[in-house]
C-alpha cells in the first residue's frame, strides 16, 4: 500500500477499523483508507473477511448516496479499503447544535432512502445504520448530499438472515437505532434498516433518541416495548403526516413498517404541492392572508368535491367537469398545483371514465387534508 | 387610476377575498356579492361603475344575472366583465349576446383584468362625457 497510498492522518474510527486520509499517488488524489484495527482483540481472519465483504458489497454499488469504494487490498498491517474521501460531517456531528429544519429534513430523508433503495435492490442490508454512518457533504451550490457510510455489517441477503453476533455475544450496531428483531435475534430484512432509518429521522427532527434509557438494557427494553415520546409532542412544528411517516418506519412489528425503502419513498408526500410564488402573489405577500385563503379554499373545495361526487354518481358528467373546473379556477389563483393537476384530470375524463374520476376525488380529499401543514409552513415573515 | 366603484359577484369566498384585495390595491372601491341575486340587490341600492361577474354561481348564475341586469342598465351605464373558467366559444358568444362588455378567464390573470377594467371604465367615461356634451351643446374644459 505504501507505494501507492501515502497515509496522512487519522480521520475516523469505527467498530471494525480506523479511517485515514491518504494520497493516491497513481491517480493524484486524496482518498479515505479504512484499515482493520489489528489490536482490537478480534481474530484477524474474521476482520479481514468482514472487510473484504464490505469492500465487495460496496464496490458493487455506485450510487450518489452511498460512499464509493475505489480499491481493496492487504498489506503487512492487514486488509484495507480505499474509498472516496468525503469532505463533510456525520449526522451526529451536525446535530450537536440543534435539530434539522423541516425543509432540510425532506431532502435528507429522500436522499437517504434513495441510497437504501439502491443497496436493498442488490440484496444488501446495512444492519448498522446510525447518525455516525450518515455523512452530510456540502456542495458548492449550498445544497447537501447524503452519503451512507460503512456497510461494514452488510451481507448479501435476498432472504431474511439470522442475527449476526460477535465473539463476545454482544450485538453489533448502535443500540439506540437497532430494530427490536436485532435484539430478539429474529430474522432480519430490509425493514430492519427502515426501523433504524426511522429512529435516525426521529433523532434528526428532535435532537433526541426515540428509545432512551439509563443503561443498555433499558434502551433495549424501550425498543422491545416500543416506548417513545410521540414525535409531535417533542417537536410540535413537524407536520403531522411527517410524524406519522417517521413513526411508521420505526413500527414495532416489521409488517407495520413500509414493505421496502421504495415503499417508504413512495409514501413520502408530506406536504401539498403549492407554487408559493403564486400563493404569495394571490395573498399580496401576506402569510396570514395566505393561510386564511388556503383554509377557506379547503372548506369550499370540500363542499365542491361532495357536489362533484354526487354529479358523478348520478351521471351528470358535464356538471361534474364544470365543478372540477371551478375547483381548478380557485386552486390556480392560489398556486395549488397538486389540486390543479387532479382537477384537470377529472375535467378531461369525467365523461369518458367517471369511475376513474371517483378515484381521483379521493386524491382531492387527501391533498386537502394536508393543507393544514401547508398553512403551518407559511413563514414569509421570517 | 380612478376611484371607480366596482362590484364583484362570485360565490367562492376565496376568490372574493383575493379579487377584492387586489382591486383595492389598485385604488378601486370594491364591494363583493356572494351570488347573482345579491349583486342585483346591491345594484338596486347603490351605484357602481363596473361589475365583475362570475359565470358559474349556484343561486343565480352569471348569465341569468347579466340578462336581468341588462333590462335595467345599458352596457355604458354598467359595464360587465364576465369571469369564467369555461373557455368554450359557445359560452363566450352567449355572454356577449346577453350584453357582456368583456370577459376574463379563470384563473384570473390580474394584470389582464386590470387592463380590461381600465379599458371599460375609460370607455364608459368617454361615452358619458360625449353624451353630456351632446346634451349641453358644447364641450367642457379639461
């Protein structure tokens, strides 16, 4: 390794290894090199095997939200993995000053889940997701990029696998984010990672662990008994659908969680889609008036949707299309793009496919039900 | 900009609030009615320079309101701009036949609405001035 990689400094230490900043003389770039902790008391063969697995699984994944593995090798000190060097901070470092803004959370949650979707799609579980394993990299544009680190415990797993236990019989992974099935030594699957992600999301939004205790046993019992303070109580400003979505991720029973990371992403729709510039224009830049208008619109639209449903039921499809058009007119004035798109679809299909329109009507209702959160988000005075 | 008195008739509260606010910002004096009947009642009681009339309303729709209105007031006495979400030619033609001065499509493009209102108000003032001059026999200064 010394010929090609010049170790510069230690930049991190994990359960299985130490991470260094190094210079790759062949490609003339800085890289991160993870080396096994040879004095950790673990048999070197097992550590080597773990690292090789980590390297293979990671190198199979090329994804913007998963750290990229460039190379793997072994020298007189043991095996090492060469990875892209990330200039960022782990989530636990970032969280020290406070909690994540709800808007940042949306981006953070989506990126993290996209990384998991990629890993799960090739049968990889992480099994050790925790804030220290999520790196936040700041981009020149001012935006951030999430990188999932340390798939050190990941194994190919298309089917549920038995819990991995180390030689001291202690469970691997960070106890605050481990799923109940990991304590119970039950079979794990993708939903195990979703539980950990849910607990991380809770932590990101509140700055506190969902499952707490004075000792490891107490923390474990909190997980097993599913004792946690509802997210909305800890941070009331988080919109209700976001709270429900996060809490569903960390449901006690695996079957109550989303079936997959993709399913979790598909159900991520915490706020109505509103063109804020248009709404601001309609409300003359006054957030209070905007809130009043949205609330008024909800009341009006609910009445109109009932009317439209009656018209669809009785076969008055022209009238139903006209009612949808009325809803669209007001929604357009307020910049409520989600409603506009549903209304347009109903206008188009009222005559040819009333059944489909009745289904769309349910979408109307659920979009309206989320309006309260849009109102809560209006903060143009800030 | 004038201090013209504008009446708007729209059964949607949100639209009434938005339009009222926007037109007031432009310097108009604005009164809002929640339907055709209420608009006709208001017009009986007080003078308005222009009516912005929504076509689709439950109690008395814009077309019927316009038809009744034109029995009493000419297109110069009370210009009417129809607001409709329906851009079918048939409806537009019918509105003009019933005596609408102009129409705007919903969602309302406010700069377009302001321009159309001003056009109608200028036309009304010019026509009234012409009538006054014709009656008095000589033009007034200014």
